C-alpha cells in the first residue's frame, strides 16, 4: 500500500486497524437530518462529513458537492442526478459519489480509475472511516467493489468491467 498522503487517509487507516483488532465496527450516531429540500447538496455533504467523522480530525476539511451528470440518484432512476463530492488536498483529491441504495439509504462510493478502462467509476462503498482504511489497506474480505461498479455509465464504451 502507498503511504497515506493526507490526514483523512491516515485517520482512515487507524480506524480500519482499530476495527480489525477489536472485531467490531465503531458506533456511529444517526445521520444528520435533512431540514429543507432546498439544501439537499449541503445535507449530502453533511452526511459524508458525519460518516467519515471529519470533525474529529481536529482541522477544517472542505467538501465540494455538486450534481453528478453521469450517475442517477437511485438505481435505474432517470430524473434525479446523484451527488458528486470531492475533498481536495494539497496533493490530490478524494472523490465520492452519493446515491440511494436498494434500502433507500444514502450511501457513498469512492470514485477512482477503473482497472480496465481508466475512467473514474464507483470503486468501493465507503460508509465510515474504517471502510476507507480497509480500501487503502486492501484488507477487507470481498473487496470486490461497489454494487455501482458494474452498472456505472462512466466506463468507456465496451469496457469489460461493465456488466449488462
Ligand atoms: Zn471500465
């Protein structure tokens, strides 16, 4: 694994090691509540901030959120776009996609280059800091990718990683 290059990745690796050693997921409080439909992007941003425990890092972390023009908000949806989130650092950016899963729970995928076509696709479902750490360490069993990896329209035409 490459060395964690920013405070979030370093905290994620610590959280993953702690979860592996204790054998239990750390408890996370319920997500923030959406107060106004006008503010949905800000709400999604707040949920990501909450799930990744960014306020515990002891330093400000900025997140940019905007509509995603490639993925739908719900599987097979057409009317509402997913939300693209990015956390910029001096030396790079962590990119996430927010969608609703089949249980209508807001869920986050880490976006990164497809192994096969190189396009930015949903790689791994990341819903807490330890999930991100597992991904960075490549330790989680069945790290086989997000359910959105095979369905993403972001793959290049004909990419073999995209299922039917
Ligand atoms: Zn691909």
